[in-house]
C-alpha cells in the first residue's frame, strides 16, 4: 500500500499567518495551485488557505458594505441613457477600496484552522478518505516528531496513486 511519503509533493509553496491576502493570492496564482499551508517560523502548520477562502472574503466584504453589482446580463438590459453612471462610478470607487482592504487582510483572518494534517506513513487510501469526508482538496504532511511540514498530498496525488498511475501522469 502506498503512503503519503510515496506520493506527496515535498517542495511545498507556503505562506505565513501575518502575510497579506494580496501577496498570497499572487503566490497561489504563480504556483498554479488552489491553496497553501500556512506555516509558522518553525515550519509548523497553523492552517490552510484556499482560493475558496479568499473568494469568500471578497463576498463577505461586499455583503458588509451592501455593494450591488449588476450581472453582465442586467448591465446590457439597462438602457444606456437611463443608466445611473454617476452612482455606478461612486460604487465602483467603493468596490476598489473594498478590494484594497481585502488585499491588506492578514491570511490568519481567513485560513482554515486547525489544519487537518497527515504523516508520511499515512496510507493513501486513508488520506483519500479524509479528503472525501472533510471536503478538503489538500492535506499537509507533517513530521510526527517535529511537527514540521514535509510535504503535501492533493486529491490529484491520491487519485494517481489509487489508479496505479504516477503523480502527474495523464
């Protein structure tokens, strides 16, 4: 039976709790991943932040400020001469400020905590079961002695292992 150590990615892109959301979003996009472990200075996993967490933050901030944006369909349905351009532009400035505020939010305010972690000796089928039951897309792998991050197992890694393929193989 394959273990997390057999399938995990050992070169893990991470962030720290005090980092700003704007920086972390850029790191997620550049690394082409959908989430990151949040680690302390010693490499201990404090939480996990995902694209969904970050999108929820934007959605929550919009609800708090009562910002309404028309859907693309609604925008085209409105007659151009009757469209309240001045009010829309004022709201647009508010939206820009809200997005800037979101970008300044520390990751620790949006991360999932405590992180659900596994060890290198965890069986891949057990890791897959945890992902199914919790809905998590990734599980940080921690050294059982030090508690430090040593890798990450994603749903794709688990599927590859369970199907008999190699990680990254199509």
